[in-house]
């Protein structure tokens, strides 16, 4: 019985981690929402201040994401290469 519960928890953790990874890769704008929500949730549950500050900082970083080619040095007008 306990083995089944542990297996279920491990599988749910792996699937959740995979889903978060792919959402982050496929929809980068979702990162800002994720970090803002995390910061709010950490504030509500009274998490340690450094953890809350880090989540808030990450939310701000994702909002300031550069547009266009950013740091690309080989941009020929058609996008980064």
C-alpha cells in the first residue's frame, strides 16, 4: 500500500516537472505569471523573506525581457541566427 502511494507521488512529481519545463520552453510569457503567483503564494504562507524576495525578483526579471534580437550579434534583419 505504501509502495503504491510513493510510486504515485514520484510519478506525479515527474509529470509536473516535465509539464513545467515544457510550458516554460514553449510559452516564455508564462514565466512571469508563474513567478508572480509564486511570490504571492509565498507571501500568504509566510515563507522566509529571502525566498519571497527571490520569487519577486524573478517575476520582475521576466517582465523586462528584451524584444527583437537582444544580444544577437549576427542579426541580418530576418531574426537571430
